[in-house]
């Protein structure tokens, strides 16, 4: 009868024992891998789109640039270079002496956005009317009259008026100004019916430059931000700026309307 070999039996048992899994590494490495999904923008349940950057371009940067463009356009609007006002309530008469002769004078504080300077205006036309039942009599001056000072009395610069009409054919008249106050002196005893001042301010070089340079600069900045946003991986900002073309346009129109109401009362 063969003998039982206990050593072979133990070998068989050891070969049938299931193999166990061996993990390498430390606790911190597992924790860091799990945290990628816990804190990352691109983890499960997140689309990775940074809405804060999108709204920065859409609702902040684009509207601000729209406002800057509107402010520049309104403040340099050519239509606002004109000044004009009319009155039928001149103050006077008051006697003034010019070159030793006595004249009746009337004055009025005209309502302008800013005081005109007749000697430095693109053009200007001032007029005082003396109406009667038969015809109009008037004295007027243009930029050519303001080229030469006709008389200086008590530090007041008087400029010639050209008088026309049956009652004023041989009349002498003068005009002077102080800010928005214009004073007319005419050698007549008739009462004036109305007066007006029209003209255009001299364009300032700084205003003309800003009207061109600022829009170009804003476009360059906007395009530069677009290029930067896509090249730096902040595509959300770029999408916001692209969509901001619409909000920037709305901001420009709304701002232009409000600024015109505030500064020029034209709407």
C-alpha cells in the first residue's frame, strides 16, 4: 500500500490559494486623483464653460465701449457747433455816447449753449429789426463787420452795423457783445421789434482729432481683446465680446440719447 506524501498535499493546497491584489502608492496620490473631479471645471456634471467671462464681455466691456463712443460722438457733434436765438423783448432804450455822438441802445442776454466769440467764429449774423406798418427796417452785422473795431469808448469795442430800410437809410449803428449779451446802438428814436443772433463756433482741432482717433482706438482695443481671449484659452470672453456687438450697439444708442438730453436738450 503506497504511503501518503504529506508534502505534496501541502503544495497542492498552496497552489489553490487565490492570489491577492497588491496596491502601490500612498494615500495622498489617491486623494489628488479624486479631487480632480471634485474641484475641476471639467469634471462630471460640469460643461466647463466659464459664464463669468462670457458676461464680462457681454455686459461690461461691450457696453462701456459703446458709452465711450456715444460720449465722443455727442460731445463732438457738428450740429452742436451752431448757436442761435431770437427775442422780441429787448431791454432799453439807454443812451450811449460813441465817438462823441449820442445813440439809443438796446441789449439782450441771448440763450446759447456756450458764449460765442464773434471775432473767432466760422460765421455769424446779428440783426436788430425796426418794424412799422409799411416795411421792415433793420441793422445787421456779419463776420466781416467783426473783423475791424469801429470805435473804442470806455473800454467797449463797437463794431459797425449795416442799416437798411426807408427809415434807416442814413442811420448809423453799432453792436458790441459781452459773453452772450449783445448791445445794439442806433441813431433812431424808433423802438425795435426784434433781434436775433446766429452763427457757428470755430471748430477746435482737438475735437476733430478725438472724433476720429477715439473710435479707431476703441475698435483696436476691442479686436485686441478678441484675439487675446481666444489665444489665451479664454474663449468664453471672446464669445461674450462677439455677442457684445449687440449690447454695445444698444449701449451706444441709449447713451447718445441720454447724453443729448443732458447736454444739448435736443431730444
